[in-house]
């Protein structure tokens, strides 16, 4: 795609994620009330979209419980703050082997593998405007964990999301994921306008150096809308990289806990910092109504 700076930018806030971050920062929201309130604060700070996971309120561990998603969704929708709701559908593809010498039986306590309908059950119940579709399988972080998304599973999940009238946000962790996303579009399983998130710096997907990032950007069809983020130390540099390459911005405690060295941040503070970068570059920040019009989203 031709590269030109994006001058009308939307910001997504990834509010809590599924990672083991609760003990690392007091700002990571855990309960449905905390997650909803943090999402609302992020929207007030300038996020047009909030991307939400849920966690077990007692343990802080990642969860797929539909009732927790329902509570988060209702709390956000019942507030006076307008924001586009984006729910994850990435849970339920966690495969953890037993070890390098004895991969089977699987680590049953850590493995969470679910069918397509179960993985999108909360999407069907809550009907967000957007839900994510992790478009491939990859070794994820350390140990024996594999993020598992087979072509057949992805086709069925995409089919169900589209039938529900929910816009899939393709999450691409490497160039092959972009390749398969194009295949889904060619087969009519995801519809225009296609929305894609370039997920950089996650071990062991695409590293977040600029050469790899531009390889990802150059594989995004010109008619698609993309955002980009990096985790960790480069997270707060990526809003500038995303905008310069023609994309949109994602920040949030799912990806990064710090506003600066040693400075633990809230979601709202990360959004405020990203918004400052965007506006100082001369771009306009889009609100939720603008995003709905741009992406043809159905507000519920």
C-alpha cells in the first residue's frame, strides 16, 4: 500500500488483556466494574474504541465467562460515555503441552481449547460492534504454550461473527496471518471494510523493529483500515509509527503497564499520552461516531 501519514486517527484502548499482569500493577482492572470504569475513563481521555477481556474477579486470571462479559458490556453501555465496544474472541485456543520429553498428555490445568460456537458465545450474547479474530497459530511467549487457531476454526468463527453483524478485527501477529486474512476476505467470510490490528513485538511473532513493521504494513491491502501497537518498551513509540505509516493507534494495559520508565500508568493516562502524540503530529482524533461511520458498525 502507498505510505502516507494518517491525518484522521482513532485510538483503541486495550483495557486489561489476559496476561499475568495483575500483580505487576495496581491499575490493571480485574472485576467487571473495574474493567468497565477503566474503559469509560479511557473513552473520556480520547479512545474511540475499547477492547475488553474479562478476568475471574476472585483470582484475576483470564476468563471466558459469558456473565462477566455481559456485566462489562451493560456497564459500559449504561454509562453516559459513548464508545465503540470491541470484545476479544481470542480465548479458547490455548494449547499447553506436557513437556519436551512427554508432550502428551497435555497440561490439562493450563490448556483451554473450545469449539467455534463456544469461543464466540459471549459475542452472540453481547453483540459488540467489533470482536477480535486472531488470524493464525504461533508459539506464544515461553514454555510449551501454543496459541492455536486452525484454518477451519478461523473460517467458522469468521462466518459466525459476520452472520451476527459484528465486525471482526483481524489480529495479525506475523505476515502469514495477513496472508490468511486476505483469504478470508476472498472467500467472503469477512466483509468490507476490513479492520486489522498489527500486533508487534509479541514473542514469537513479528518483532517490532521498523523493517518488520513496514513489511507488515506493506502487506495490508490499500482498502483496509489498520491499527498497530507494540508491547513493552516500544509501546509508547508506536503511536507515532502507526500514524506515519497511515494507520491508527492502540495503547492500553493489555500491552504495556508504563507511561515512562518506572511510571506505572492507568489506561486513561496511556490514551492521553497517545492522543498528545497524535495531535502534535497534526492529525485529528476521531470519536466513536466517526469510527462507526468509517467502519460501518452497528451500534446496539
